[in-house]
């Protein structure tokens, strides 16, 4: 570096404010309540270090500015740092993708009753493990277990914090140090690196594969049974399907075989419909009460997919096996917290009342017809045209998705709103909807256009979606 350039750099560095001076600016004062004094001080130091490095490299563009201009720039960058950290927090979004159980967006949105239960009943002190009538300790999750048993026809029920935990607990409690028989066609990997063989290995059971990828006969299971066998396992393949030349014994056949050899049959049902809703057109998804009526001993399924509640692994079946799960050391490590239990209770109560399809958002979204969505889309487009002249709008026929690994062959017909902006590219519009709105809007990009599917947008969210589009 030349002597002249070095002197110029040192001179420019004198323009930088001190940390204390930056923190005394009006902008920093407004940020203190959001970030806290200590964190704001750390971020101020980071901003000034970055600006110092830029000035030393003569790459900041503010080398010839005055002190006030440099201070303003530092305050602006401090605001950006705080906003960036805030954006990393869990936030509500408007899901305009048409993917009902969008894993990245939190899967099932809770019903109004479930939200109220979390906020009003469980957020503070509550009867989590307390019997108010008797004035003594109660059992955690007792109400959820009672409702699950009643709704499915099971002898007993138990709930843990997710489906993988449910599978791990069942295998560890019923088959550890023994063998578990499973069809090769069910050794699947589900989203989030959940691999059936890995979970089985962690549980301490030995996996015995039978049959082939596409065809497994009852005789394949029978030949594999020996004195070390502890369990027969049936796994629903989630978003994976084998079609064509296939065969697998039905649950009733497997149950008879298992019971003839004094073995339990366990079904990991994945998303698992609690009740059959033919009008929803959900193909290939196990209906939990039906599995139990086919004499399956233990069934596990999700609480936050097609059931429409909070994240949980729900386990129903014969009482003698459920009791073994409750007493297992893993049960405490995998137990549900009070917020999830409150949401599940409220969700299950809707099923008990017979109002699930109208009250639970997931079921309501899936059941919406093309005609209903087309009317909503038409009304929305009319409002958008009245508010903004920046868009070309077109209503086209498309397909929604169930998502979350559920019903992968079910693609409900929908009315899509295709949007092109007069000044913004489709990529830039989609980015602005995500980044510059509260709440962010997540949409789809199809053939150089932003596409909105109102199936996954609640009617009370349409005003916020309209505002986001008009602000873009």
C-alpha cells in the first residue's frame, strides 16, 4: 500500500463513530427495547468492525462523506442487523402455495379452539399433572388418551412428541433384544432423514427383512418367525408408492399370523386418518379405527398431519402393550408438553362433537371444491384490480397438494390465480412477498408467473394477502 493511500485510509477511519455514540442515536434508542442493551452493543460493534474493514479497503463508498453521514449509515446498518435477527424468529406466514400440510411452514394450522386452549388454558399454570377434584397428583395427558381410545375404539392410548418417537418407543418396549419382521418394500426413508432401518437399530431390535421390494407374501413372514421373534411390523410408506406388479398381505391376515404365534402386530400408520372423510378424496391413507378392527395390536400415527392438531406421535391399541410403553424409561424423555396436549385435547373434542370437518382447518381446506375456490379466486381478483393497476390477473385450473408425506396420489383440483406484475419479474415479486411483508406471503412460481392458491389461505387472511400484493 502506498503512503498516500495509507494516510487517506487512516483519515477515513477517523469518521467512524464510537460504539457509545452509535448507541446514543435516535435509531439505536428505538431498537433497545427489541434487542436488549447487551445484544444491541454487540451488534453495534459488529457494524463498526465491518465498516472499518470496508474503509481500510476503500470499498465502502463513504470514504469522502462527513461524520454525520457515516453515523447515519452506521445507524441504518444497525437497524438492518436487528431486523435480520428478528426475521430468524418463528413468525406467522400466509401459505398461498396450495400445499395443505406444508412441512416447512408448520404442517397443520390449529383450529380456533385449539389456539384458545393453548393461550387461555395451558400457557400459564394448569392442571397438567394435577387432579383438581381430588386435590392430588394426576396423570399427564389423561384426557388426550381417553379421547383417543374413545374415538378409535382402542383399549388404551398414549401420546409422545412425534411419530419417530412413537416408533422408537414401541420397538424398544416390545422388541428390544429380539427380532422384528418387516417387508423389504416398507424400508422407507421419510422426510427429515427418518429411515425405518435406522430407527429399528436405535431401538435395540434386530430387523428381519422378508419378501421383495414389490411383493411380500404371508408365507414370507411365517418362514421368518422363530424363537427370537418379538414383533411383526407394518409401515405405511408415506409419500412413497410401489405400483404395478405388487402384493402385500392385508392387516387382518398379518394379525391372524402374529396371534397364532403369540406375537403382537404393530402398524406405523404415518399421517393416519382418525375418521374416514370420503368427500376429501384421500387415497391410500390408513383409517385408524379400521386398522384396530382388523385386530392390529398397536397403531401409531401423527397428531399434526391429517388429524389436524399439534405435533405428536399418537399410539393406540391393546392395554397390556400400552402399559408397557408407559412404564418404559424412554416414555418420560419422549413425553408431550402442556401446550401440545392442550391443542390436541381441543382438536380431539371437535371429532367427538362431530364438528371436525368444519372446525379443523386441514380437513376444511382439503374438502373445498373447485367451484368454491373459483368463486373465492374471482372475488379476490376483482378486489385486487380495484386496488392496484400493476397486475395482469388470470384464473387457471391447477392442482393443490396434501403435503407432509400424506396422500401423495391425491391432487385436489383448484382455481389458481396467475399474477404477472407490470414492473417486477416473477422472481422479484415472489421475493418481495416473502421478504417485505408482515406476515410474509409464500407463493408458487409457475412458468414465469406468481401463482396463488386460496385453498391454503384462510378467508380472514385474504385482506392481508391483498395488502401484501398492493404493497409490492
